[in-house]
């Protein structure tokens, strides 16, 4: 029973990171109607920026907030410079751009910081939080940071004018334009927020998986699984899906011997396939209807 509880808590801790990535994926999807395959590499590159700032002597939280701000600005610029010119292009054009962006960021990170594994600091420490050792301080810190982020986003989208405008632009761009909302800028802001959320996820997971240019490939896959499970049209569903995927991954890796640690990525792939076959809109997503 103790092992089961420990794995559930550890799964919730890593699931919060998957929830952040899934939330960023959903925000991008709602903004442009496409999946951002470079979301993980954007988060990885931002994490390297934070690491570099700490190497230059910046305190952790200064590096944290500077990285979030830089990532937000980078996300806005990517939308304005790279994606807006092809907004009416075919789907495959967007896929090609995202894959190209993934390769560019991965190679650039390797060129600037090399491909060696680097330790990333944690402000929370790694000591067990309780005497029973069910969860350590960093895992608890990941959960706390993610919960604070989710609370901030809830308040932002529910009670601020900009947040409400972003929701309106994502839900019905044509009607939003008719009431004076600048949909293009709302899309850019959505990209910036998605990049900032990804940066937070990268900085929280880096002390666990260590920092290197390929660190987010597996995390991105779990994030996609969480987004698909919860629903690509539902931010709340993305969060719930990410948490469920984290718990399932930990429990399966621990209690199913054939899976172990090597085949855990197949769980994410299996979740994506099963959800797309049985319930394409996800747990909380709304079905997409086309009027004919």
C-alpha cells in the first residue's frame, strides 16, 4: 500500500508537468487550430536560458522570472514572424514549419550549450518532505508551482478583459472581430503565454531528467497524450488529462513488469490511439461540428 501511495503521489508530481505542456498545446491549438510539435523544444531552449543565467550568477528566482518573460516575448515573435505569414496555408505547411522549428531549436541549443547532460538547480531541495519519504521537496514544489499557475490562468481568463478577449477570439474569431477585438494580437498573446507555460514546465522537470537538448522529447509525448485525453478544446481537460497520464505512467512502470522503465513511452502512444478511436473529443472536449 505504501508503494502504491508513493507512486500515485510521484505520478501526480510529474503529471503536473505533463499538465503544463498539455495546457500549452491546447492554448496553441485553440489559437491557430494546429498542434505545435515544437512546444517541447521551445521549453527546452527556455530552460537552457535559465541555466545560463544561473551560471552567470543570477539567483534562481531572478533567472526563473526573466526566462518566463523572455519566453513570452519569444512566443509572440514566433507567431508574428513565422506563423502569421502562413496562417491561411495548408495544414501540411504548418506541420513542416513546426518540425523545422523543432530541428532548429534542438540544433541551436546543442551548438550553444553542447549535448552533454547538465545538472539543473532546484530551489526546493531534494530531501523527503515527510518522514515516510512518499514525496520529496522538489516534487511538492512542482505541484505547488503548477497549482499557482493554474489558479493564475483561471483568474486571468475568467475575470480580466484581455483574458475574456482571448477566449472570445479562440472560440469565434469572426464574431470577435465584429465587436472590435484584435484577433491577431490575441493569437500572438496566446502563443506567448503557451511559450511561458512551457518554460515553467521545462524548469520544473529539468532537475529530474537533467538538462540536455533532447530532454523534452518524452515529456512532449506525454503532454500530447494528456491534451488528447482531456480534449484539445478544453484547457481544464488538458490539466486533468496530464495528471491522469502521470499517474498511469508511474503505476504501469512500477506494477507491470513487462513495461518497466524502457517501455513507458508506449503508454502515452497507447493512450493517444485509444482516445482518438473511442472518444476523439477527449474527456472534456466538445465535438467539432461542421455545417453542410
